[in-house]
């Protein structure tokens, strides 16, 4: 799970590197599609809100985009912190 979130955040750079890296953007969209398998709804909602602000033709300013990224990262952290290990026999579940 943590590795999946790391990859999602790594690819988020595609929206901020000089020239906006199209490959990283594409990878971000792929990682976001995988979030449906492991992330709670709030993480997915924050990610799609961010996308709505950076979408071609969007009129959002840099401050709004930065807040959206911060909200996404915060929600990811909340999810990771809230995960509890449940042990049944010798098997651990998250």
C-alpha cells in the first residue's frame, strides 16, 4: 500500500516539472486508476479534485492547485496512519 502511494506521489511531479512531463502525467493517471483497488474514497476524491484544477482549460490559480495537492497528501497520510494491523493466527492483515 505504502509503495503504491509513493508511486502515485512520484508521478504527481509530472504536473510541476518544467515543461510538464507528459509521461509522468500518464503514469499518474494510471496510478490513480489503481487507487480504486486500495485507497478509501476520500483519497480518490482529493486526487480527482486536483485533476479538475490542472485539467486543460481549467481556470484555477497556483494557490488552489497547491492546496489541492496538500489536501491529497494529507488524506494519503491519514489513510496510512489509520491502518491497523489485524493478526489472525500467524497471518497479518492491514
